[in-house]
C-alpha cells in the first residue's frame, strides 16, 4: 500500500538536506594548506678563505620552523669591508686585498627578513694579469668579475663563437674589443675604478673589472 507523504514534509526534508550539504561525499568548504613562513636563513660555506683576485660562490637556503624548504625567497648580499672583499647579487665573493670581511646574506619573503653570514679572509696581493674566457660554450664571461692591480692586464680569450667587449663609455676604461673569434686580446688598466662591460651581440652577457 502506498503511503502518501504530505507535501510540507517533503519540502522540509529537502531544506534540511541542503542545509547539511546534501548528505553527500564531504561537501562544504575545504581550507587551503597553511602557507610556509620564513623562519631561518643559512649560507654555505660559513667561512671562506680567498687569495686576492680570486672568486668563490656562497649559497643561501631558506626554511620554515619545521625545517622544510621555503620557496619564493629573494636574497640580497652585502660586504662589511668592500676594500677586502666584494660580493655580487648572485653570491659571488671576490677577494680584493689582504684582510677580513663579513658577507651578510638577507632572505626576504613578504614582510619577513632573516639573515646569515660568511666570514671571509683574504690573503696576498692582486695579480698583474687575469684571463677571462669569452663564451666558448655559452654566452657568458668566465669569471664575470675580476680584480687586478693598477697597471695590470686582462686578456680575453675568444673561441668559435663571436663576441665583443664594450665598456659603454666608462671614464678611464681602455678601448673595447670588436667582434672577435679564435683569438686572445689584452687590455691594460691604468686607472682605478669599476669597469663594467658587455657583449653587445648577446643580451645579458656582462662582466666587471675592478682596479682598486
């Protein structure tokens, strides 16, 4: 025998199911996972010994309170004694003169910043001659940053790929080097200063010569 259910009951039941999320498979709002926060920055190595004129990279890392790696952190670098050691914004440390310096690496995520340091000791004197390899396998100068004594010479070696050296009109810089392949070309630096240069054929291919 069919039992007739009053319409008002059916409406009430439908409203109850809707209020409860339909009684289905876990409907409702799902909270997103918590965002990782920056709690710690470390750098490797923590101590560094360099001879004047040589370079070495330092590598930072960022983690949360649980020790998990944190992505999206931007890093900046500074030297406490730029007469002894400089550092690029990619973490390459350059020895300039005998002494000590502290490199500080600061990681920033949103409004939170954390720092770590590397203690640098530099020995010896700057060289009078430096060689830079000009993009034999890629569009890079290697090493990109060099330092040498006043009156010293930088020699750029060129392979099969065509490159040039353009000092972009920097005062005191020597003459640039035109498009060159399979040759070595030297330039003498008699004036102190920072002499940035580029290869005008390849965007982003750049270097710097420091003469204290």
